[in-house]
C-alpha cells in the first residue's frame, strides 16, 4: 500500500465497526459513571475500600483513581491508544469481578425486604465479557480515531 493510501471499508466492515462503536461507547459510559461517582461522592468509595478491601484510602487517592478512570474512559470513547486504554479498563473491571465472587454463587439472593442483592455481580460478569469482546475486536474498530489512522496508514504509536 502506498504511503497514506486510504483503505475503503466494505458494507460488512462498516456494520462490524458500528457494532464495535456501540460496544465501545457503552462500556466507556458504564465505567465513566462509576468513575464520576468517585469524584462526586468520594466518601462512599473510602467506605467501600475500608469495608470490602480492608484498606484505608485518602480522599486524594479516591480523586486520583476517579480522574485516571475518567481519562481512560475518554480514550476508550475516542478509540485512542486502544490496546492500552481498552486493556486498562478490562483489567480494572476484572479486579472488581474478582473481589465479588460470592454473588455469582447465589445470583437470586434477596434481602429481608425482597430486594435482589447480587444482581450487580451478574451485571459485572456480563460487562467483563463485553470488555473481553471489545479487546478481541480491536481490528474491527474502524470508527475510532485509531481506526481512522490505521485506514489512512498513519504512524502506529496510537494503536
């Protein structure tokens, strides 16, 4: 291929790219909401760290984690540094899933008021599967900044 030659996408390529775009934006939004809550209500995350992970974190640590996650969500939403950004959110979410295994073994548990208490764990597992799919589909992610650069044979640092 000649330098900066544009690759034409087939109708199937465009359909695949649209599916990956929807997946990418949905996952970025999902994690962004959790990250934004770290900035809005950092005390809740201090309590979670204390009660679930048995560690104390400062407000600045919560803000730093939330800020880093927001930056990663923006990179994912734009499709920039895809292996790094998509992989980072996948690893972070995997860590969340590993901390909540007990809910997978009793997905229909309810509290004394009849509220399902383990459905977030079931949602977490579905989101983990979606992140794995997103990483596996990076080469089909044509409707992203990195995808555009790849189709136009630009420098590879953004992959």
